[in-house]
């Protein structure tokens, strides 16, 4: 699974993140740099137009990769492909 797909999958597993949020993040970071999401500061996330409370929540969600790792393990185990564009 490539880096972009992995990050987008992780974002889709977050309850308060929808297509508009993902689109805003991809536009701000770019397709090739989307993995920077994991190292962004609170101020950087806010600079993309997100509210401070959401930026703090997003940083916490990005730090917790347990659910992502479990979904990837299960998809590998059951030979499920993840589609992304």
C-alpha cells in the first residue's frame, strides 16, 4: 500500500473526517507530501483553515495509528485490496 493510500485510509477511519476535510488537506499538502500530516504542528493545521479545536483533535488522531494498523493487517490477512485515486 502506497503512502498516499495509507494516509487517506487513516483519515477515513477518523469519525469527524469526511471528504471535504480530506480534500482540504490534500490541497494544502499535495499528493506527494500528504504524509507530512503526521508531523504538522497545531498552528500549521490551523493555517489550512481548520478551527483550533479540530486541529488539536486531528493531531491526536494522527498520533494513534492502532486502528489503521489493525485495518491494514486484516485487509492483508483477507487479501482485500484498498482502492485509492
